[in-house]
């Protein structure tokens, strides 16, 4: 016998479905009546999702029962008037974190990670820094960029005339790879949809990709840092700049002057005053 839904429940379900459709998700599991509906855990993410081709006429792919396929269309969450609770960036970020859960979508949860490192900072920041992956200190504390590289990033932010609380900081992947190895492609693809949703909520004016892994993953390109630095890229309507990862600067302090040039370019874009102070 089919259950009769109240008007309030129908509206809530319609709002939830509309929200997921705005994310590019159109297929759902049907679970037992005693279990609440949930998103499919096995989410496939294609490299092309990072680069939107407005001239493409390819029909949106449909997902098989075991996964949700994301289209070439932008997958950033769009605040809907019918979903007022998600209009507040802080609440929207909490909702993304809840969807992430105690993630077991890739192998990293079996390779020694202690906890998920989601993101930190101002939910509506004009400037967003995106690194590669959490390290040992981040894995221990559950916050990105808190170790030696994090201290240097904090100094970089201060040199720009900002406080760490004024920006938003995240990583391409949210779990520490064993031995701090470079994240593998499938790990980036699995975790990237959640990062894209974070970007869509924060809506920064400028994104700074820290290091080659972050830059190549976000831009879906394979190029040396010398070709990526010192120029602007368009990332779904947001300006994106590339600079060296703070961990690299700890190994090669000579590149701090070049990094300061990159940060000054960002400051000009954000109309921040340009102090003479360099990265220390």
C-alpha cells in the first residue's frame, strides 16, 4: 500500500531532489522503508568535469545503479530559493561535511588516515587556497595546513595584509596519503566533487592553487609550474592563480621571492594594498 505524504513532506522532498539535480545528480537508490534516503557512495568523477565546454551538445550521461555519473555541466551547488537552509554558507558547508561522513569512498580510509580534513576559514571568503593533501599534523588535528608548511602559509597570508580567518583553506583530497605520497588520480577524482561543492558555497573571487598537484587537478592540464605561474586561469567563472606549495618553499627557500610575486598579483586582483613585506 502506497503511503500518503503530507504536503509539507512533499515540499521537503521536492526541494531535496531539486538541490541534487542542481548538483548534476539524477539517479538515486531506493532503500528499505525503515532507512532514510541517502546519496550513492560510489561516485564517479571524470576529468572533463573540471573544464566546462559551453559548446558541447553531448547529452547528460545517466548513471548505472552502482554509481552517480556527473556531467560536463558545472556541478557546483547553486543556492535555490526553495532551499533557504542552504543559502547560508556556513550551513551549506556543514551539509557537505555531513554528506561526506566518515568517508570510505577510496582506499585511503584503509591506509592509516586518522580523520578527514575538511576545510577551514571564512565561509564567504574572497580568497581560497587549495593545497594537495593533509600531512601528519593535519591528520592529527583535523585542520588543513597546521604543520610547518601551514605556518608558512599563515605567514604568506599575513604578508598579504589578511588573517588566516579571512580566507578559506582546503585540499584536493581530504585524507592523508600514507607516507605523505602524492595523491593518485583516482583518489583525486573521488574526492574532487566535495571540493567543487565547497568552492561553489564559498564563491571566492580568487582561488590560489598551491603546488603542481592542486593546479593540474583543478585545471586538468599537464604543464610545469614555470608555465602555470604568473598568469590567470578561468575556473568556472572564478579567477585562479598558481604558486608554489609552502612545503616546497621549505625545501627551496629561494623560490619565496617568486611566490611573493604571485601573491602580489592576487592582491592587485582583490584590490588589496601592496606592502613591501615579502614571504618569510
